[in-house]
């Protein structure tokens, strides 16, 4: 008979989270759709912007397209993958495993944040090389920090929204209708002409514009002491923490099941 002393112990929380991150990263790399969209689309936009504006590219253009690619990965791809896993019953099986649910919950957000940061960094590096922009080591480090904070904010918000979207077939339009207007009014895809003052104020508090500002500041960092705008950092941290709180409240492990109508009611089953 196996005694309690000889039963295998579950690894600690950090080891479980690290193992889950490695596993989820392998899944993301094995399905390269997120990489193609998160890097390929912004790179095409960067090349098109160069063709339109000539040899001199504005720093905000590079930062904006980088933020767009990161948002698609951290918000859109992450949220839809969560909904698909939930509706396929995968999340319910993970919850029934010995691993604490919080480990899966945290590892998913961290995995998507790291993956989105890598895609954003790849776009960022391509833009630097293609436009011939020089950035200091301090500026590159600040850019990575800003990307990671922005990815955490978007991934947390996507996890929260995933709890409200009932089915996979409606997930894509719902997520696009949430993040795309935010990216547009933030100026990430170019100037928003004749924007009302109240809309500009709202955009300045949403998660896209602070990330664009932080990345632009990182590009402009010279020999002075490294820093990022405090307001932008606070806003991204606030969105990350707020998204986590909402995700805890709204997250669902079980697949959505439509309400069954009784026989004889409109839309009910008939013999």
C-alpha cells in the first residue's frame, strides 16, 4: 500500500507556473498564426508608411505600429484562444487537475504577455533597422519594459472579456470592436485628424496611447538617466491590475451552454 509519505508531491507554485508557461509557449509557437499576424501585419504597415513618407520616419509611427501588433497578439489572440479552450472543455479539465486553478490563470496571462512582448520587440527591431533609427541600450531596455507592461494590461483585459463572450464564433468580431477603435483614436495607426477634445482626453487614459507614448520616449532616450513617463507607467499598471480584478470576477471555466427550451415553447423541440 502506498503511504502518504511515498506519494509524489506536486511541485511548488513557481515551478508549476514556469512549467505551464513553457508548455503554453510551445503551443503558441506550434500554431504560428499569432506570429504571422502580430509581426507580419505591422511590418507591412511599416514598409507602406516608409513608402508614403520617404526616408524619414517619425518615431511615433514606429511606436504606433509596434503597439498595434502587440495588441493583436496580447488581446485578440489571447482572448480567442481562451474562449476556444473553454468551449472545447479544456479549461474544465485543467481545473479538475491537481494543479491549483490560479497557476493556470496566471500562467496564461504571463505566457501571452511574454509572447506579445517578443512579437512587439521583433517589429520594433525591424523598424529600427529598416528606418535606420539609432537607439541606445537604455532606450532598448525601456522599450522592452514598456512593451511588457502594455502586454500585461491587454492580456489581463482580454482574460476578463473572455468571461463575457459566450461562443467562439462571436469572439473575433467582439474583440475587434473593442481593441480596434481604441488603437485608432490613440493615433497608433496614424494621426486622427479633427479629433474632438473630449475624445482625445478619453484616448489618453486608455491602454494604447500610454504605451505609444512610452515607446516613443524610449526611442528618444539619450545619454540622460533612463526613465519612462510616470503617468504612462501608472496607467498601464492600473489597466493591468484592473483587468486582473475583472478577470477573477468574470472568468469562466465551464463551456457556455444555451438555455434549453421546453417542448411546445417557441423554438423548442418537437416530435
